[in-house]
C-alpha cells in the first residue's frame, strides 16, 4: 500500500482533468491519470505541451508530475469498454495497493438539437458519459469496500434543471444521468451506513478554458481550470456528510465552504469579469414524501432474477 493517498482521475489528458491531476500530486497524492490518448512523452516538443491541445496526453501529464517531484502513473482506458475500465481500476490498485479518491472527468460533447444529433453521436455520449461513469464506479466499489468503505467519488456533471436541456438534449440526457447516479449512490451510502464514503457532482459556474473553449473571441469570458481544481481539493477536505449527494458549482462551493469572495485571480484575461453561465438558484429535487419508500423492491433478492 502506498503511504500516500491514491487518486484515480479518469479523463486526465488535458484541460480540467490535467489540472486536477497536477494539483492532487502537488498535494501529496499518488495519482493515476487515465484517458484514451497516449504519446511518446519523452519526445514532446515543446514540453510541457499546450494543456488544451491534442499534444497533451496522459503520457505527458505523467511526465509533468514526475518531473515536478510527484508520483504518477498513466493508464490508457476506453471508457466505452467495461473490460478496459475494469483493467484500469484493477491496475491502479495493483500498483498502489488501494484507492482513496475517484474522479470521473471523461466526457463526450455534441451540442445540437435532437434533429441534428445523429444516432452515432447520441450513442457515443451515452457510452462515454453515463455508461462510462457507471462502469467505473462498478469497478471501483469492491476496492472501496476492501478499504473499509472509506473514500471519495467526484463526478463532473451538472445540477439538474430544465434550461440545461435546451439545444443540447442528447448531451443533457447523459450528463444529467450522471447526476442522477450521484444522487442515487449517495442514498445507498446513507442507507447502508457508509458514513466515510461520499459521492459529489461538480460543475463550473463560469466557462473554463479547455480544448472545448479555444475560440479566441470568448477568451475574456473564461476562467482558468484552477478554480475547478481548487474546489475539488476543498471538497476532498470537507466532511463526507457535507458533500455526499450534492450537485455543486465550483464558485458557489468555494464561496460557501471557504468563504472566498474575490475570484479575479481565476480570470484568463486579467481584469476581466467572466459571465456566469449557470443559474443563481436551482430547483429542489426532494418531495414531501421523500422518506416514505413503501416496500423496497430488490431485484437481487428475487429467486427468478437473472443477469
């Protein structure tokens, strides 16, 4: 078992995921960086590469962390393939002896109307987003169990509200599905008394500089990915019951939990005030009968259940 806490970041080749991996390593974690893209990092020129470009891969991120004195291992994964996901998680645990933190940042994006979203795009988003997350958590839960149900899971997915569906319904189906998983697994943790486990979703309140936001016309509207990473570092230090099942925004969480009011240091363009893209308030999902389950049905306990 590594003397350091072990964090697995899925979707860590560039942008937000890379920043999270770098900062976790700086904070003393042994980091496993996972994604589909690899490269010959020793030949990368310039080095480090533009963190938002295709030249940034899990191989270059591993090199960045190691050259800075941190501990990192790159493992290639295709989140559409459950066997690949299982191998990633098992390999991470085999190398470091355990798993303390799982962060799922992997995602596929296509913003268009339903009419203009081909079936192949729809299927890709569901497989990488919702299915990839589900498979990764399925593969990781036995290792958290072996760790005495102590651990943190953080998911990059949004609060649930209707405006998010507009103009990108197919994308929203997968991303909101990820947030539903956060809510549901949190309830499982609570029901089973796993007080040292938590799962939390987090989403940017303002657009963040990444490979998906490289249009120079919007640079002044962007924040650095360090705001997202700082929110996650703070989240990992919070008590599990404070964050379990929450769908948080980076800025709002830092303001509420760390009492930060000045976010100017995160602006990509000094002096700019990036426009907030998320609502100030969100609908409450609980109902008055929230605690009334009636008779719980568990398919695993039915004699006729077949997988």
